[in-house]
C-alpha cells in the first residue's frame, strides 16, 4: 500500500479527535432503517461465515440480510461462488432456511433444485434443467436463467460477500485492518464455541456495547480489582481499533495482555482464571495453567515485564509441545494492533496470540430499528485434528450459558435503545479518546447514508 493511503488514515484519525455529538436517527428511525438496505447493506463487504464451514466441493451456507438471501458454495479446492438465493423462474427461495435458524448449512450438493417447479442449477449458478423448456420458444437463455451472482472473497479464514455490481476489491476495503491482523494467522483458528441471539435494540447499539473500553470500569466492576486499565480507540480509515495503554514499565508491544496491579504473579493468575470461568473467551486453558504456575516458578518481587515474559514463554512452550504453534508477530505490528478491530460496518475481531473473540450484528428482517440479530464466536488454535465440533446455538438473553461477563454488556442494550427515544435525549456525546471507534462508525455510515455525520459538540443544530 502507498504512503498516500497511510496519510489518509492519519487524517481521519485527527479529524475525529475533537468532541462530537451523534443524533439518534440512525438508531431509532424506521425510515433510516429501511434506507440502510439500499444505501449500506447492498454496497458493503459483509462477513458471512468461515471457510471451514463449507469444507467440500458442493457444501454451502446461506446468509440473510434484510430482504436478501445469499448462497455461498465451494466450487473447488480453493474456489467459492455466491448467488442470490432465489430461483429465476418464479422467485422462490432456492434454499430454505429453517424457521428460527441462523442459516442453512448442511450436506454437500451437486446441484440446487427449486422445490416449486424443479428448475435446477449447478454449483456455478448456471441453470441446467427446466421442465418443458420448449414451451418458452427459445426465450430462455443461459444469461436470463443463471442465478444472480454475488461477489465473494476470502480473508482471515472468513468468507465475505458484496451485493454491489462493481465493489472495490476486498483487500482494498479492509485496509489497513488486514495489514495489521494478517500476522495473527486468524485463518488457522477454529471455532471454540458460537452463539447467536436477538436483542431489543438497533444493530449499532449492540455493536457499540463492545467497540470501546470506556464502559469496562462501570459495566464490569469485577475487573477493577485487577487494576484500572486506561483504554483508547483509533479511527483506521473505514475501520477502527481499540486497546489499552501500556502499564508503567512496559512498552506497548508487551501490553496486549493485561496483568493487573499488585503482585503480577498473583494478579495475572487471578485475572486469567476469572476470565476463563466467566467468559470462556479471550484466553486459553494453556495460558491459564501457565499463569497459575507463576507464583511457584518466580520469586516474589519479580518485575511485571519479567512475569509477562516468563508467562508467555512458558505458555508458548506448553502449546508447542501439544502441536500448537504461536504466530510470530513483528513488534511494530503488535504495537499498532491493540486488542480488537471493528471492521466496517458490523464485524469486530478481538484478536489474540492464540484465540479471538468476534462479534457481529445485523438488522432484524422486519426493519424494526429496535431489534437486531447478534452473533458471538470464539476461535482458538488447536492441534491438527483436535478442533471441537461446533454449531451455531441460539442462546437468548438470560441463558446461563453466557456466564456472567457478557450479560453485563447485554443489560445495557435495551435500556440504551429506550433512552434514545426520549424527548430529553438530543444525541450521544462519545468520549473523544476512548469512544472514537463509535464516532468513526457514524462518520463512515454517513458517507453511505448521506445523513448522520457526527457534529462538533459545540455547534448549534
């Protein structure tokens, strides 16, 4: 990539550094929600699933976004095709998505057959069979019977689609996020668990519950006993990333895992155990076990940087012994990476050395701006052949399988959505430093929607 593009990214960061306010239309307006279909969702690259979900030629998955349903199918060892999920004859959905399911993703197919009149399509979308074709007197052509194609590409092990006729290449769209995240080897991770649910809030409210660190002190008070962690957020072109300031005595390349305060041998172990027990995410059993040994392996008074170095080296060696190879990440990349990236418009990757916590949100198909579909997935590096078998599991708010931390985030969402509709609330006032990711989301949204750009907080209406 050129220096010119880097300069553009830096300019966006500076442009969004002053205090701003964001109106509520993007969250509560039904007209805005309906306009999103054509102005946003049919124009952007969207993450729709993982490559390993469709492992064989003919295996497929579906993805629904408002009125559109897409079929993504593997057509070769490393080739994929995507089509609108609609038969060209009478418009019937070609692949049915079971009621209450996130998507359809089952046995391998050699062809797609419409359940209405039997029109048949190859994996490439070409129509291969029409009953009584002669009745059309030659008017049916390969062009007008071919399933409507959708652009599809792969990055980081994820499948992305774009419904636009002529989208920018995915590699350009993802800059600079992909450049920073590529060394983490996300394509080598596999699902540890994955859940989805419905929220009584706008999809942006759901995402914004996770795309900043400002809420941690109040929403997750249990973490305060490990120390107060000052966070930041940065605009990165279309995208954003968040992270934490390096603790005193540690440079930023060594601060990707928080150690806590007090005796770092003890606080590290306590925090890792708590995180595993209450989220089952953002750490691994290898890291937990290595942290629990610190008090026995290191003398009291060991500096925090030495505790961190010993802990990570010990865990890396433990993983190597079981066939898990950690990625090697250059120090300058690690220093820029932070702890999570928000890929515009609706996908967050919380990257780690051997695991990742990911969120995505999309509007409810009813166009109700007060509802959305939310997905949470945790990934981890596993020894080859030892990846767990997982499926998307509907896990509603209140289900005990969420443990304790994520429900704390969930508890804010409906309350925020309700509050935004109040006569007494003119708009949000995000923290210019710690919530810049939220500001950038709306800045980027406004480019597509034509309205809703963040305004200077001191400006009049």
